[in-house]
C-alpha cells in the first residue's frame, strides 16, 4: 500500500482572504467614520430610505470587522485537535454576513410597510447631503475591496455589503430629489423597500456558496467524473474510486481518493502524475492519494455515499 500526500509544503498560511487583509482594514475605517454620520442623519431627517442605508452601513461595519477577525483566527497554526487549523472560520464569517443582511432586509421591508400606513415628515436637503457623503465613502470602499472579491468568499461578502450600500445611497439621493420637488413622501419608503429587495438575490447566492463549502461540496469547475476518467487513462492505473474534492476556505481546495495500479513499483510515478494533473488543470495542491492493488481495493471499506 502507498500513500501520496501533497499540499505545497503545508496548508498555506496566506489564504485568499488573508491576502486582502489591508483592503478590509481600510474599508472598515471608512465605514466606521461614516457610519455615525449616517445613523444620526437618518434619525434627524426621518427618512426610511436613509435609515435603510444606515442599517446596511452598520451591518457593513460589523461584517468587515467579522471578516478581519475571521482572517486573524484563520491564520492560527493547526493543532493536533484541529489538524486543518482554523481556515474554515472565514467561511463561517461569510455565512454570518449573509444571514445578518437577510435579517436587516426583512426589518427594512417591515418598516417600509409601516411608513406607507403612517407617513412621516422627511427633511429632503439634509437627507440628500448625507447620502452624497455616503455615496463617496461606499465607492471608495468598493474600489478597495474589488481586487479581492473574485478570489475570496469572505471578501466577496464584504464587497456585496458595500455594493448594496452604494446602491442605497443612490436610491436615497433620488428619493430626496423627488421629495423636495413634489412632496411625495411615499417615495421614501418605496426606495427603502427597493434597496432591501435588490440585495436579496446576491445575498442568497453568497449564503448558498458558504453552505456549499460547509457541506463539503465539490469546488466549482471540478468535474469528479471527468477527473476520474483522466486518472484512469494514466499509464499503470487500473481504476480510481472514492474520489472527493472539497474547499477548506476560499482559494484552498483539497482532494483525496483511491487509485488501483497494476504494479506497486510504479506507484510513486502515478502519484506524481496525479499531483501534476490536479495542480495544473484544477489548481488543487492539497492532494492525498492511496495507491492499492486489486486485492487491497477489495478489502477497503467504502464510504456509505
């Protein structure tokens, strides 16, 4: 029996999210600086659209702080009790961000309904000025986070939150202009509800991605059936079974499996070929392969899945 285990000299300490720690820190600083202004502005103007944007901004600050905490925790060294370390904590942070965003959206929709039933006075000019400042802060934060949103689920969650606030600021500006020009206060809760509804699909996708990783789903772009066929086409390989690929955290995938060979002596060469295949074509460096002959394969317990 032979084993092949490769993960580039150990699980990388710098995950995709960790590489963007500085971006998250700057975005958090901008968000905290503006958060107090927008919360106070929303309370003083009586605008639900502005309060909806302020609620998302508060959520942003918490989400960004949670993302930074997740990166710090994920960077802790593995222990005998947690052999993979704490890298999965980043995915838990992304999941928490998505759940909180959905909860905030539900509250905004409820508040919009209440405002339709009981209209309140709205101060248009202060409302628009606060929203203009918020738009600038959100655009700056989006610029900071855009570079890491494509590679880290954790950073992507933070980016979606800031993106939703940017749209919220635009909506508040439009609502303020309409209220000042026409006096139609019902436009304000309408925009507030629209802000909440707009972010639901993106937040739902983020939630599904986080759950997919936590449920050990196969990473996007990895076709296990095609991978099995590629391995079985290699010289010296009779068949492959119990192939599993999963994501530990964004940018860090792993794979394990059993490979039956016709000659144990050629096992190391087969392992090297599989490592190269997974690294070059699928970007998977953490690979564990068990080499077997037919007799050993017949004795190997199978997973009940």
